[in-house]
């Protein structure tokens, strides 16, 4: 696993901390563990898969759907990061 520069230098998690472990858990078909580690791992994979399909087949509303998927993933990442920061300080 790659080490997080933010965690090494600033001693605090970045919004992406846990993504690698979450994807590895998904690859091992451990859905619950992946969601516990990084809730946005599966939506991010879906986003990239849809992006690749859109680049190949040029869907009619592909850009709009990608925007919605991106906003959904960004929202999950933001909420999860705020939750981690609040729970670290308690």
C-alpha cells in the first residue's frame, strides 16, 4: 500500500485516506468491510466504469450523469471526512 503524504507530514488523515484499503476489500468481495473503511470506494469505481463506457459509446446524457455521479461521490467523501475528523478529536 502507498503511504499517505498528508498523514506522514501533517499527522492527520486526508479525504482519500482509506481508499486503497476500501478497494482491496471490494476486490476480496468484502462489501461491508469496504464500506466501513471508505464508503465512497464502490461509488468511485462505478463512476470510473461509467466514465469509460461514456468515452467509448458517447451516451446522450452521459455528461449529466457523470456530473451527478461525481457530486454524489464528492458528497460521500466530504461527509465521511468530516465524520473522521470529528471522531478523532473526541
